[in-house]
């Protein structure tokens, strides 16, 4: 598996490598899937999704971060493989997404409404602020999207006085759901 290179920084949020590994497992993207990211920032998630999905669309509202996403995609030899859009969700969201990742909390309710309207199979949102996690969980539930909430903490070891101590990252709350019925739900 290729290592994701991010030589261009945009003050990345909670989507660190360990978080991206869990995210990739939850998304379970395949070559026929259309993955959409809202809030691409550095493009870290977009880069990894482009290795798994058949089509990838990335939205970013900040022009500088659009350029950062594009530069990091190019650094990973994926510059031509992703449709990067300078837009603020729900504007710019395609209607044929199979998986939607919300990397930011701005306008997430409108993006969730779009996911419901268009029947997105997998919806994932990462949140690092407790209050937003509570509000987002309610928003997922109100739209009958929520399958699970996962909270995890990543810590990295470092040497301290000849022993190992740990520096912890912010906890991340990952909301996972679907805007489509499972076969078992459809039979009820």
C-alpha cells in the first residue's frame, strides 16, 4: 500500500493517519464507487479514497485549501484522478455519490439532507468537538441515518527521561450511517 504524502499543509484537522485507517475500513470503497468528500482541506482523505474508489469528488470552500488539495493529489500522482471543486456544500455535491465523507462541520445538516435525498449508501462524519458531536448525532438520528458512533483516541510515544511517554491527539467522534435501507429493513 502506498504511503500518503502530504508535503503541502493546510493545518489538517482530526483526520490523522490512524483516523484515516478506520475511515477507510468504514467506507469499504470499491472500484465501482463514487466517493465524495466535503471539506477536503489537505486532501489526505481524498488521496486515500482515490486509491480505492472508481470516482472521487472533493469539495472545499476555501480557495487556498483547494490548491493544497490539488498539490497533495499531484504529489501522490493522483492529480488527474479527482474532481476537485471550489464549492460550499450542499452546492457542488453530485447526485450519484455512493459514499459521502463530511470532514468539516459547516453546513453538515444541508449535506446530510442531500445524502438522504439522493440515497447515499455510506455517510461518515468525523468530529473533534464534543458539542458538535452531540448536535451531529442528533442530526443523523433525525434523518434516520445513524448506524453507529465510534469515539477513539490516538496517542504517539516519545522518549522522556530514558523511557516512553505518550502525547495524545484530540479524541475523534466518527458518525457512520446510511441513507439507504439494508435488505433486512426493506423486508420489514
